[in-house]
C-alpha cells in the first residue's frame, strides 16, 4: 500500500483513538470537581481511573486475539459503540458508585481501540516503516492530551458542568464510526473461533482482588488483617490458575506464553509495565496538584498540562521519523526511560510553593521520556514477532502497560490518601495549638480519612492545611514512582537491538524458520499468514485465501 492509501485507511482509526484518549484526559482534569460534587473520597477518585484501566487491561488481549480471527473494522466499530454506552451512563451518574461502573464500561471500548490501532498498522505496514506511523499515533495521543485538559477545564467551568465531559465523546465516537466504514478496508481471514474467556476472566478477577486490597487497605481495614490476607490469597490463586490455563488448557490463549521465550518481548513487556506506572501517575495526580494544592481552576490546570504534552508530542514524532529513516530504535528507548527517571525524580521535589515554571520544566522532562519510549516498546516487540502473533503480541505489551498503570494508580492513590489524611490531622492540631481554629473544628478534622472537600467552602487556615498536605503528598508519590522508571531503564538496556525489517514477512529464510519451529515445537505458520496479510494477485481477485480459510475484504 502507498503512504496515501495507508493514511486514508488510518483516518477513522486514528479518530477513534483520539476519542478514546480524549475521554481520559478530559475526565482527569474534571475529576477533582466530580469527586467533590458526588461527595467522593480519595479512594473514589482513584477508582474512577482504575475502573477504566482494569477493564481496558483485562480485555485488551481479547481484542488482540479477536483481531486475528475477525474483521478488524467491525471490531473497532464495536469498541466505539461500547465506549459510547459507557460515556452516556457516566454523564448521567448520580453517585460515585454508578460513575465507577460506567467508567468500567468505557474501559471495555478503550481497550479495543488501544489494542486494534497497533494491530491494524502492523497488518498494513512493514516494521521499518512503522516508526513513521507510530509517530502519527504519538501525535494523536499528544493532540488528545493537549486538548483534553483544556477542553475539560472549559467544559467544567461552563454551564454544561463536568457531565458535559462525558457527553462530548458520543458525537465524536459516532463520527469515527462513520469514517471507519468508508476508509478502512482490510482482508479478513475466517478461521475457527477459539476465545480464551476463562483465562481472561481469571486474569481480571485476580488483578481486581489485588487492586482492591491495595486501594482499601489502611483505611477500610488493616494491612495485616484477615481481609487483607483473604484478598491477597484469592488474587494470587486466581492469577496462578490463569497462568495454568494459558499454558495448559487454552488452545488460543489471550496471553500466549510462548511469546516470552523471546528476550526482547519479555524485557519490553516488563519495561512497558513500569512505564505505565510513570505515565498514569503523571496524568492522574498532576491535575489534583494544580487544583487542590495550588488552587487553580480546571481551565488553568489544563493550561499547565501543555508542558508535559509538548514534550511527549515532540519526542514521539521526532523519534518515530528518525527510527523510520535509520531502522535503529534502542537508543530512543534508553534515552527515553533515562529522561523519565530524571523527570520523575525532579517532580518528587515539588510542593505547594514550587514555582510553576519549574514544575512545567519537570513535566516537560517526563513527557519527553514517555514519548520516546511508549510506542517504540511496541515496535520493538512487533519486529521480533511472527505475523500470526502480531495481534496477540501487540496487545500483550499494551496489556502490561495498563497493568502497570492500574497497579501504580491504585498503590500511589492509597499512599496519597494516607499521607493527606496524616497531613491534615497534624496541620489542624497545629492550628488548634495556635488558637486559629476552635475545639469543635479540631475534633471534626481529626477524623479526616483523606476525603476531598470543596476547598472554597473551608476557612482560610484549614484550606491552607489541605493545600500544603496535597502538595507535599503528591510530590512524594512521584518519588515513589522513580524506582519503577529505573527498572524500565534497566530492562531496555538489556534488549538486543535488531534492525527493523523492511518487509511484512520474516527476515530469515523460510527453511530456517521452519527448522526453528520444529525444534521448539511451534507451528510453522509464519509464511502462511503472510498470504493472509498481503494476498497474491490471484487470491485478491477471487477472494480466496490460504487453504482452510475464507478471505474477503471489509
């Protein structure tokens, strides 16, 4: 396919991805107001984000596997419909519990769009050329990230209120649906459908147990208690059962364990998980910093986010273009993760008094690091993966990035809630000793559990305590995120760089591939799949694919 044909085919797909990313960035900036209006807590704040991440994480591998079996266009359109239903429900939410459930539905659709954009590009573009299109993905991601906080702030401060942030996504998703119908046309290979629902269910249930434990322990029950032990034990048993199902039972597992025999896949997946911690922590908690620690409006907080997104945009596009030209990608992974380490360490020094220009520079540093590494980790894995496994491999990287984000947001949110509660209690005791608040106010504030009040309604001394507590606590969680970024840096250091292929097929003779497949006990289906991706003139004209399959176009 020519560059123009590929861009036409990707138009609707990138629009769908824009809608998915926009939903996260718009809402992240509106969350402080949402939680206040719905009388939520810091735990509720965290779970509005985690609910989406969790369902997105659990379903991303399923979407990737479905992409190997069904029409990719129909799958993206299905994801858009599910996402729209979740958006409508979220906009109508009467309380935090309903909102969290609606966000979980949104996550099902976001998981599909996140996974399928990489799969579609991999099915049309040779690895050597994918750097260019990864740059476009980064540009769309950056555009959504830039416009999201600004748009979210404007909507929250307007007559529409925070509910408009969810309703906005519905017409955009409808537009993406229509554009996809007209522009995306890919060959479809019909095969026997074998979806590993059991494995996916066990994974989601196991991860959910651990996330509930991390989020609620310390506030709703003790870290060392029967409830903690039960949640951890059940979570680990479910995850162990999922691994057994993936290895022994599932004929087409959502996470093919054979992929991890490749060192590049294993290290890139581990790095992706730890990068997820840094990425989601930055986007989720910086909006709280600006609105709760610095007293900004949602619109002003959105303007401050431009610093990080600008760095992400530049590094994503520049790295993608240079990788396409040179075929070398490891230096960008090493440099990107190292830059993220530095940026997070610097953000760990901020408090409620740090000059905003300095905070912006630190954010830009984190953005540059994430932009240079996030999409290129997927590219590194795709370059080492047989075409028959492209869908699953791409989704596995996204899966573990979301796992990292889910665990990171939950753990850091729990830490934030605990530190804010301690800071508020200590602060009001100091105010009482100085005679600035009454005994009744002290008694009420000493029972604070990290809930988020409307700061505008608080007396000035108590508001100052809350602002200082949030400023110090949010700075501390970035320090906690630094070791995760260091782990990502170490992982990419040990990845062996293989120059990107310039073809859709293998880079070694077919006989060597077949011999390797026989030696490892894996099916030698790489060359056969190549016919599915790029039909020969004869098969293209008749609509026939390889033996045992039925090929057609969307």
